[in-house]
């Protein structure tokens, strides 16, 4: 794992910066820290999201007994057609045919295709004997609903990427146009990439006075070494004065007219087109200004919540709303950490962001435990909707993405985030 000490000398040169009325300063973990150790997300273009998993189709109705005339038996009733599925997979099973008065049961009904599998038709009642139950055909399994079950496949699955291999895994800047501006990002793809296998995608947003180069050097908030070739990583580059940043100083995510959000859309669309992405497992993470942009991306682009949504879960380190205010109305799994002595973005700011998503996620709100002794304490809210947990970690420290000691190699943060993302 690449240590944050690699960046320390450059971080110490950063001075205080004023952002939206908030004083942002940068450095180590114990002192007033710089925003130059970790952060950066990109949002994606439109892609299919699975419908919520539906319950199994119910069996067909019991057929009424047929009446027979003397000396002859009536024929078995025919089955009705299977119920059709609606978006997401709710379906009803086909009903069984009306049983004849003979011992031959009604013809089995074919179950409707549903994401949970249709049930067989109900038993038809015969005149003297009971007809056999309809042997319904199980419906096909649904692909990832809003809760993130199942695996989604992007347009790039089964295709050779048009982005040349010389453009990734080496810190190369990939150019892209978004909101009428020429922007860039850095890309890492698993070394054993297989275009038939869907991969997770993580967007890492850098902090103020950071850039995509920094994200590459610190291995995307140190998650790359933990991923074991399971994940594609992108680090979008921020903007300054309505232009793509050419240096780290002053580079951030002001997101005027949602131009940074459109950058995220464009990057996700390009990665999905070129590589095999699990469209149900796209995540964003970032520190400080990057945490702000992660929050904004999740709020505006929740998976299953909007037509072009894609964010399944996020991890926000010491965040606030600096990239445009947004109140989430759709659930996104949410992890956050914040220092109780944060001198740049107040601790209560981080708690407030968590409370916003707690409501969207259906959680029972209780103020997360604030650490009073020891290094940190993590709280998991109760009552959250299935698949949309919320975890908040309070730590004894200042404005830093590396809680406890300011050294990424010895911080618990990234293992905790990887564990959080890995549950989906």
C-alpha cells in the first residue's frame, strides 16, 4: 500500500484556502490538514438498472369440476396463458385448466416468468378424482434490483475496449469532453482483465488542492491494493475557474451548473462502453471537497432512483455540502467518517449529511456515537431498508482521511471502507 508519507512534503507546502465561506487548510492528521491526500469521483452515463426483485407468481386458480353426461367424460380444460411480467419482474402464474369429470387433471399451467421464479399452477379438481397439479415453469432470475442483488452487465462486456492499454494503469491522463469543457481522468483496470466478467467500478474524487495524479499515486484512497483485481478505478480531475485543472493548487469540485456531475456521467458512460462493468456495483468515494462531490453524485445519481442513476454506495471522509446542495430522496448505501476536532469542516456537518441519507434509506435515526475515549467508534443505524445500510465512524482527530495517526498504512479507514463496499 502506497503511504501518504510520499505526499507529505508537497502537502506541507499548501497554505489555507477559502472555499464558499469555509476555511480549508491542508497537512497531516493531527494539525489543520490540507486537502491533498485523497478524493475524486466521476459519474456515469445512462445504463440499465435492474428492477426490484418481485415475489414469486402465485399459482393458478383451482379449476371448477366439469360435469359429465352419462357414459362419457368431459375433456380436460385447457390452460390459460401465463401472466406477463411487469418492469422489475412482478408476474402472476398461469391458471390451470378446468378439470374434466374424469380422473385426468387439467393441463398444467405455465407459470409467468418472474425474478423470483413463478410457481406451478394450482391443483384442478376433478369430477371423481383430483387432477394433477400444474407443473409451472420457474421464472428466470431477475438481474439486480434497486437493492443491488444480481449482476449487471455494461455494453462493454464481451467487447475489446477502444481505449488503448497504453492509456491506463500508468497514470496517463485520458481526455474527455463534458459540459462543453475538455476534462481528464486517470484509469486503472485489473491486470487480469476479462471482458466476459463484470467488474466493480469505484470513482475516487480528490480533495481541494489535489488532482487525478495524486489519486493515482495514493492508489485511489488505498483501495486498489485491497481490491484483488476485482475493481476498475477512475480518478476524475477537478476544475478551477471553469477549466480543467492544470495544477493541484486550487483544484476542486465547485460543480457550477452541474458541470462536474456531467463529467462523472461522461466518464461512467465511457468506461461502461469500453469495459465490462457490473452496473449494479458502482461506488464513489472522496475526502473533504471530494467527499462533498461523492455526496452530490449519490444524491443526484442514485442507482434505481433516476433513469440515469448509477451509484450503489459511497464513502465520505470529512465531508460537507460544497458542490451544490442536495437532499436525497432515493436510497444509497452510505459510509462516513469524521474527526471530532475537525478544524476545517465541522464534525456536525458530517453528521448532518449522514442524517439526510438515513432518512432516504429508511433508517431509524439515532445520533451516531461520538468517540470520547479511544481512537474511534463506528455506529451502524438500525431499521434501514434492506440493502441500504448506513455506517458512521467518529474518530478522535482533525481534518484527515487517515484517522488515528495520519499514516495510511496504519489507519483502519480503508479496510473499513472496503469491507463496507464488499457487502454489495
